[in-house]
């Protein structure tokens, strides 16, 4: 792949009427899936869900990272990990999405790791981490008070205030 990615909406469904496990099996249709997935390929969640914040530091939703696993060729073998990655985003305060809820998905191909442990697309993945935290500022309930140079413990006989030292006039130094 050339480093491109696809965004799409998807409705999340539970695998069973009871329980919270999600249905993540891929049903391959069309030419685009030939050779990549078969009817038994699945998306597996990796790691913990991460909160998504707005510019004020308020949590708006969650991000999950999933990796594609291809079904084993022989019965009893382990599934084979593919290099396809999906970032799944959903709104709400609950970490798990509700049954039938729509989510936004970003799918891309991640190059295999090189000898130094970094892949060519690591930069893309690391830059995508900023999406999870849009300006991660925590709102300040008690803003800090400005320091006054005249009341500073440095304003002694040994130290000279910065304004006097550099001859600044009309500029307040913090």
C-alpha cells in the first residue's frame, strides 16, 4: 500500500443476544477483498480503549485499535496476523459501544517492522495518536496567580529585579 487509508461508518452488533462481545467477522465480497480476507477473517481488539478529548479536555468518546487476523489454513492452527489495522471511534461516556451504535473506522495497511524495530508507517500511526487527544488540556479550576517581582524572595541585596537588570520599561516579566 502507499500509506493511504479509508474512513467509513459501521454499525456495531453484539455477537449474541446476551453478553457484550462484538461481531467482528469479515464477510468478503467483491474484488477488493480477494487474497486479503476470507469468510473467517476477524478484527481483534489490541490494547485498552483510549479516551478521546475535545479542545477543553472534556472526554467525548473512545478509540479502539483492532488488527486483522486471517483464519488458519488447517484446523487447530493459530490465526495468522495480517498488517491491516483499524482505528475505531465512537461517541459517548461508556467505554463499550451500544448494540447497533454507529462508529467511525479508519483502516490502513501498516508495513511490517524493520530490523531497527520501526516501520515506515510508524510516523503515520504516531501522528494519528493526536486524533485521540485533540489538544489534551485539562480545564483549570483555580488558575495560577501571577508572581510579582517586588514580592519575590529573589528581591534581596544579592539579586536585582529583572526589569532593573535589563532596563525594561513597561514590560511585565513573569
